[in-house]
C-alpha cells in the first residue's frame, strides 16, 4: 500500500489583511521562531514609545513586516513600506498583533 501527502495541495488556514490603499494579503501561520519573537515583543509593545526606547518601534515594524511576508501571494512586505506606504501606526500594530495571536491560537486549537 502506498500513501501520498502533498504540501502543494494542503490548504493552510489564512488571515486576510487589508492594508491602506486596498492591497490585501492572506497571511499564513509563520515559523515557530517568528511566533516566539511576537510573544516576547508583546509586553514591550504595550509600553509608551519614548526617545529612550524608539528602537523598540523599529523592531515592531520589522517583526510586522516579517509576519506580513508569510502570505499566500508571495509578496515581501518591508518595515519601511508598513510605515511610509501603508501608514501603520503603533496603535494599529497593537490591535493587529492581538488579532494575529488570536488567529494563531484558533488554528492551534482546531488541530487538537
């Protein structure tokens, strides 16, 4: 008996994200290390950004770009695009990251 599994036909769960300007990407579950970085960053994300911790804001944009680049369209999203083209603010990132973690938790719960 022979069995076959193809990653090409396996349908990954996705989260549809609409960016300003009408661009839409369908995000897939990222690597474990990306999810761990997001979980580690969440406490800092809730702090107020000041001149002393402005580097954290740059890290948040980079993390968001990495997560947004895990999409079915194969589009690479950069931190600079998120900030300057799509005008993603810190408040928007906080809301997105919370929703994104809920998506990941839903997918994880559905597999059990």
